[in-house]
C-alpha cells in the first residue's frame, strides 16, 4: 500500500512538472533483467515506455510486457533512434555496447540513461563526453548512489571537515556467486552478429550470450560491475576525478567455465594523496544486502563508514568500544536509489541541467575500471597520464 501510494504521488508530481499534455516518451534498448527493471521503474514514476528493442526475441517479448500499452518493438536500435517521437532511451545492454549506443542516441537528439560501467574502453569514454557536450543532450550514468538520500546525507558529513585529512579509503563487496546460468538459448531467435557488435567475431556461443558478464570481450565481471559503483562513490565523496595509477591482483577463477575472476583486489592511487582499495570477494559466505559492502574513509580525526543503506562517523577514541558520533541507518531502502536517480534524470530532461551522474563522472570511473582490467591481465602497475590521456606501464 505504501509503495503504491508513493508511486502514485510520484507520477502525479511528474504530471505537474511536465504539464497535462506532456509525457516523456522513452525507448528501452536491452530488455534483459536490468533493462526490464529500469523500464518498469521509469513507467511507474510517470514516463511512457513507448518502445522496446532487443536482439533476442524472448527478451523483447519480456520487455514489451512491462512497457506501456501499444509500445513498439524493434530488433535494431538504430531504427528506434530514427523515430522522432521518443525523447530519451535507456541503454541496458552488455557493457561493450554502452558507448556506441549512447553516442548514436545523442546524435539522434535523444537523452540517455546508460547503465554502468559507462563504457568498455577508455577511448570510448572520451568519445561519449565529446558527443554528449557537442549535442547538448542529457546523459545520466546509472551510478544511482549519487541520487540516493542516504548517500546525499553522507556527503554532507564528508564536506563538514569532521574527518580531517583522508589518505586511505578501504572498501569491499562480499557475497557468494554460484556457477553461471545454463546456456539454454534458442539461436533461431537471436541476432548473434548484431549482439557481438564491436567485440571479436566468433561462432555462436550460448554460454557467452547468457553469461556475458564473465568474459573479457564484453565486460570485466563482478569486479567492474561492483567496483563501478564503489569507486564512483569514492570519487564523489573525495572530490576526485582521474587516478594516478592502478594495480589489480586476483586469485584463480573459481567459477566454472568463465574468464573473469570473482576474487580480486584493486588499488588506485590518486594525485590528491590518498589510496583507494577495493576488494571483491564473491566466493565468500552469503550476506544480507544490508551487510555486503563497505567504504571506510580513514581520516586523521575520524573514520567514516558508508555501507549500502547506512553510514556512521567514528571520532578518534582510545576507548575499547568505539561509538559513532553521527549515524544513519535505513534497512531495505536501497531500491529507492534507482527511483531517485531516474527521477533526477527526468527532471533534467525538462530543465536541461546536468544530472547527478554526468558523463565526466562516469568516465572517471570508467578509466579506473579499464585500467583495473588491463592491470589484472598484464600483471603490471599502470599509470594514468592525464596530459596525453593515455595509460603508461
């Protein structure tokens, strides 16, 4: 009852913002699990999900079920972009498609909500910035913590000076992943060539299609999927952009039949004189979502712990039991983060202001993610040259 009342009130507020005869029309590109989730949230908040595009027929049919009545279907995203009736698109495809679809969308006059990570290579990220600023479109990267009220309140604590100087940020995301999903795919209902896009050409492989997250050609696995959120939040709280250097190590791959390891440790060095360490452990015990992740900002005056749905400020103390001077805990509230992020995006479509997660912020995180993948695969500490915009070993 509370959720229905909230969504009804939210939709009503958009009617007031947009006017009685105006509704933002959105096309969904990529109707897998995350795409359907985002499409449903856009619809419930008050946008019209008027089109769905996917290269796999079952996904397309699933996307149409959550879209508005009468939504058009597409199997080629370029045909969707050609239609002038759509104001914006959601890009929720595998990572290796994010950049080109976003660039094509803004050049077609569409605003874009693109899932994280923003891109799959460093050059793609800068191309996205250039296209977004040249076309003056609104592009929101799906790092939803930047719109989440728990994290917004935490940002005020960071800005208060209570921590003193911060030279170390420890962060982690622990949980358990089983073996990949069985690749039960009807190849006759999939446009494999279009799905591959810019990735290396190869014969149809149902395991790669179903579990693309775990293959270097299309993603950086859970390391990138989770670190994209965590490192972006660290950048935001610390006021940072580009790293000075990145080093990543990993254990053996413990998930059957995949390429990307599920247990990794990323260390990023920053010109602002601090280290950010992110540890991914997805062969750990199972955690409740409330307890599965943490960012600890170690200051000279206090430590600031920021979890998924809580934060706590611990002043320097000699006591055995440290007690927080300030804290906030909202268990079960994290689903509202995506809703708040979508709301910010829709408001920016009307105001033409930059959203909470603009392309420049998305690219800063993308550079760290790409360097982390390259460092892990090469076994090297990699340095970022911001003058040449190149990685150096």
